[in-house]
């Protein structure tokens, strides 16, 4: 089973999904990676410049965060575009059996990739959070 963890913050460790079959491949797609990551880490390019400064300034207030969600600078959209821009990330997602959105900003990317797979007639599991991922893995293993 090929599992892709969509984690903009890069956080994932083996204890999050302890029942993964031993022959499974886990890829973590994130802007950052933490040292406890188990599996293949695919670093994504985080946009910089004025966009990053504007996003950081807007994220400091509740109104700014709400307004940010209505623009192309929305962190979920930025993350989805980063997964699109990376050849390695696209290949991992294309080959995946299960997409796990581990963070809120990854949910949009998981949804968009799930729809892209469905358009070409390929069914891939897409879940939000590790509890849902554990249930999906148990169903696939049964």
C-alpha cells in the first residue's frame, strides 16, 4: 500500500499510523520536515517574497486570517500549488492508494487530488486526519 501524508508542517511519525502493513510505502509531502518523520520526505518549495510577508502579516489577526482564506494566498491553496509544482510530489500522489490530509491546510490539496484521480477513473482513498487514515488502512487490509 502506498500512503501519501499531506503535511504542510512536515509532521508525521510512525506512532500516528501504527498498523501500517510492513510492505507499505509512506511519503510525507511538506514545506518542512521534522526529525521524527518515518518514510520518504518530499520537500516542497515554499513561496517567498512579498507574498510570504503579506500572508504572515494577515495571519496575525482573526480578520486577516478570514480575508486570507478568500484569496489565492490562502495557505491551503498555496500548499496545493506546491504539490502541483513538484514532479516528485505529483508522482507520489499519482501512485498513491491513500491520501491523508494531516493538517487543515492539506485538506484542500487532498480534495483536489482526489477529484483529479476520479476524473481519470482512478479511485484513491482520501481522508482527513490520522483516525480516519487508521480506519481506511484497516478496511484496505481486511
